[in-house]
C-alpha cells in the first residue's frame, strides 16, 4: 500500500511539474515579446517629433483642416497597457482652436485615429490613387466637424503589430517609384495603422560596399544582381543576372531613396524591417575562397537550366565565412542608417528546396543566420515568411519545421503566416510550434488586376487566430472514490499539458498584408487594415454598406445593393484555390486543340459552370487532366453582371466621382473578361467540329472583346500601360539605362523570364495586367495569330502547327519587349457611356 501511495504521489508531482512548466513557458513567451516591444519603443522619436510627423500627414491629406485637429502622444498606461488611439472633443470654446483631439501611443496610432474619425464621423474614404484616390467631399468645413459623444472613443490594438509588404512587392509595384510616390505610400501606411513595414529598397548598394572587403568587384556583381524589375528574386537566390546589370546610378539613387523612406517611417513611429544575409552569394566568391563550402541550388523556372540565370550559389551555414559576411552586411547597414530597428527579414530556401532534409543541417542553417544578425545587433529578431511551409509542404514536415523555428532563442524569431486567409499554417503547426507569428493576408499574385477576395475570412480569421487560446485550466482527474490502486497514464500526463498549450494557446502577435502587388481591390485592403484594430466580431454586411457610402460620398441604393451581391459572389471565394488571373485574354492557352478531347473539356466547363456556374463551385487551372488551361471562376458571372447593371443605374448620381468610375470600369472589365472565356471555348468547340464559319465568328467576337475592353480601360488613368513604362524610363540617366529599364518593365508584365525560339517562359503572363495599351498591342496580336492558324488548319485540312504558332508569338513577344513605342498616360473617353454601351452590346 505504501508503494501505491508513493506511485500516486510521484504521478501527481509529475503532472504538477508539467503544468507549472507550461505556465513558465507562457510567462517566458509574454516576457520575450514585451522585451522586444520595450526595446523598440525606447528608440522611438520624441513625442514632439512624432506629433509633428502626424501633422505632416494631415497637412498632405487635408490641408484645409490643419488647425481643426490636435495631436498628442500618450503612454501605453493610458491605453490599458496596449497601443491605442483616443478620439475626443477639444474643450476650448475658441472658434479658431482645434475641434477634435486625437491621442495615440505613437504617431502611427494618431494617424490611425485621424483616419478612423474621418471614416466614421465624416464619411470620408482613403484609397490608393490608382484605385480611385481619396473621397473627402463629405468632410464638413473647419469649425463644423462632428462632435464625439460623451468622453470620446478609445480603440486598442488587440495585437502589437500591423505588418505590410511581401518581399516581391518591391518588384511588382514599387520598382519605379520616386520619393513623391513613396511619400504618398508611407502616408497611406500611417493612416491604415501599419507600424511594421518591410524596407528593402537600396540594399544592393549596401552589398556592393560589403563585398569589396571580400575582393568581389563591381564586375563580379554584374552577374549577381538582377535587373530593376527582377531584384526581388535575385535577393532570394531564385535567379541571378536576369535583366541586369545594375548601373552605379541605380545603386546610388536607390540608397538615397531608402534613406528618405526610413527617415519618414521612423519619425512616424514605425519599426522598419531591414534585410539580412541568407547565404546567397556571387559566383566569384567560390573562386576567391576555393576552400569555402559553397554549393549550387537547383533550377528555378528557367526554360532549359541556362546557367546565366539559374542555379544560384549558396554559402553553407557551417562555413565560418557565412557569419563573417552576414555580420559585415549588418554592420554596414547600421553604419548607413543608424541603429534604427531590431527586426530583420531573411527567407531561407524560398521556393528552393534545401540540399538535405536532415533537421540537424536545417537547425545549423537557422543558427548561422541568426548568429550573423546577433553578432552585429545583440537584440536582433529574425522575421521570416512562412510561405515555404505551404508551398513546399512535402519537404517541411514537423521535424524540419521545428528544426528551423527552434534554431534560435525563443522570442528571436517571428513568422509571417503569409497565406492565412486561405491556407492558415498556424492551425496545422501547433501555432508554429510556439513561435510568435503574424496572421497575414496574401490575396494577390503577380500584381494581377482581378476582382477577388474572401471578405468573410478576412473579417473573422485574425479574430479566430487571436482568440484560439483556451482559458480553461487543464486538470487531471486520475482517481475515482479515493481508491488506492497503482494507476496512471504517464505518456498522456507528460504530453497532454504541452500539446494543449501548443494547440490552443495563441502565439499570434500581429496582422499583416503580404500581397505580391498592390493598387487593386480597395475594399479588401481597407477591411484588412481595420483588422489591426478590430478585437471582436462585427456585421460585415453593415460594414460594406457604410463602406459604399464612404467610398462614393453618399448613400445610393443601387450601389449598396450591388455591394451585397459582390460580397456573396466575387468577394466570396471559398474554394481554397490560390487565385491567379488565368483569363484567356491575359493568359492565352498554349495547347494544340487538334490532339485533345475537346468534348471532355467542354463537358467539364458545363459541369463547373463557366457558362452559368453555381455558387460555391470551383473552376480551376488543372493542366494535369487536360492540356486546356481552365480559368479560375468561383462565382456565377451572372451575379457580377447583375451588380454591374446596378452600378450603371447609379451613374447619373455618381459619374463625376473618381472612386465610382474606377469601380465601374473594374466591374465591367471583370464581367467582360469572364464572357471572353466562354467565347474562346465556343471558338475551340467550332474548331473541333471543323466548323470554319463558327470558328471565324467566335474568334472575331473574342478579338472584338479585347478591343472593347481596351477602349473601356483607356477611360481611366489607373488602367493604362503608359504610366508604368514612363515611370521606368523616368529613373534613367542616359539612353542605355532608358532602354534597359523599359525592357525590364515590358518584360515583367509579359514574358517575365527567359525563353527559346520554340519554348515560352515558364512564368509567361504570371504578372499579367488588364491595362489599356497592353491589351491592344500585345494580347490582341497574340490571339489573332492563334485564331488565324486555327482557321488555316481547317481551310487547308491540316493539323494545327503548334511549334510554328509558338515560334511566331514568342518572336512577337521578344520584339514587343524590346520596343520603344510610347503609350498614353492620360485617360480618354467617357467611362460611364462606354460601360453602358458595352453592357447593352454583350449582356442584353
């Protein structure tokens, strides 16, 4: 009996020890995060400087109301220990004094409070210029601003950080920006509450200075850096040299631009995330350090493994040179910008599989990456995109994930759950095995212009993740009736508390927007930005109604009803497919219809409903079952047409409002592009049945749709090819740079990567755009060539010459990429009139 008592005592003691261990881990987690925040907050500019920076945002946004608002920095203690903003009435009765007081823990929190007030008291709307811009007409004149009830409003951040950017956004969207455009973007960030932005501009200039000390010359770097529009992938080690080399003019200007970007971010109280070293090195390093452990990674999307672009060099983390180079980069970066942050981005093996799945190797890699950071900054925190855990999930099993995530001290790594609105890794990884993470919305690939979103997931996902903590104490019952018996489940006791904590206790510390390209779908980004300040559930349909009124400056029943339709159709993609625009206009199929069973493809289309789809069904790209690529369609196109009719009905009231015109053009384009998919399939069906007359009719309709959509897009400045090309050329210093930058700009949105005479780039049309000019001069000729060959095949009773077709359009693409033809930079035509005409032409 004594033996039984001893056993039970040991059993209970073991359980208590494990529960206390779990509590200790929770305390450790909390203290680690607070330590980071306290260190970063201690380096913030003075309250006076931050208040002045917030006033600068107001002056640029609403200069007429500069004296209408008072701004004050407050301590977190005044916000219950969190970051927050407070909105209240100013007590002064002087007519010339401020009317509204906005307080915040940082300048960003103040500007977030300003934005909140303008939205929910004044009915204003702030969007990117390319998605309609700001709507401030509803803001009352100075002296007449709406009063706040009672003691005012306090809104806390439920999580500390609001992260912004993807590592490729710098290439898809920011590449040609000057300071004027960057200033507007940073103001937009501040108003949306972004306090943790990625800051990757100008890093090549830092690397140039670092590599000099390792005997790497500028000539060596010509083969290392990518061209301006492809820098993101050269930075990640996916490619090298493509689109380059970089000129000294580019390097110097980008470094100067980065200094301005960082200064503005810092004075607004943001914490910029700077780059660090992942092991990606120039080829010349292998010759200079022959004993260094340098290997070559595999091919990333080249046509035939061309060594000029593919198979970058990786310095093994076990090599002493790894930490030396990483530390040197960090030191040089601090020398250039000062000790301005503790958070550094590094993505190891982004879409490149490690040479081994040995957890020890992976752990060594992670430790070396962090060691290189921490030797230069003892408080460094590694921020990593979690994309690899989704995109290469067959490799990154729990042992490999844990090895990487646990290779650094706890609290020294933050993971971006990059695609959480569709594929949340936090749910399947025990919340990244206790590693702090940020719930992110990826949303966009390649900067495609496609109306798309999952509004319900955006409105609920961050809240679900944050509230996933189980507050119920974990208890062990163990004994019934006080019986004295040797009994226990030691394995369950040893693992249960830990498993429960890992699976239930949220390690989420932020929300983020990680789109590949920006300036589209403004409703999605406004909602996601608000999730940085939303702590509980809210009525999304009501939010959309208010959004509509703010976006257009008034309440119009037709568009409010239209947004209800858009919510349950276009913005309700629940099929789990990663959306990438593969509409036939912008990603023309490369297949031989004469050797495929078109009947099966046609029946598949009918079942999935491209010609009349049922809600919540999916129609996806699947080239494994058929060589006919199938566009992603997740809603009934009739719904978008119904919403379009309502938008048109509201035209008399809203035609002069830029935000309305943008949405009208976008929705008309969306509806017509889906119709074009049907027309293309009709043409192929006619070819299969050897009906030349029907083929001619359908192909002509398809080509006419491209012309009509181009004409529609030309009515809005925001859907033009010209500004993209002109902004690229505007950064050049001479004719050679001008030619190179324009080639970069043209190539990225078309062929993207390398090709041969008969093989198009594996990434062709990845960054496709519905832009006027691009449709008429690039997509239209390509489709015309294809249909002409189909007709010739029928008329001459010969097989379709696939290789000759490829040769023809690839040659045309290469010629267009090297072209210098100028395109309009200003809109022409009446958007409403043309949209009405096209609606009646195609949908009535």
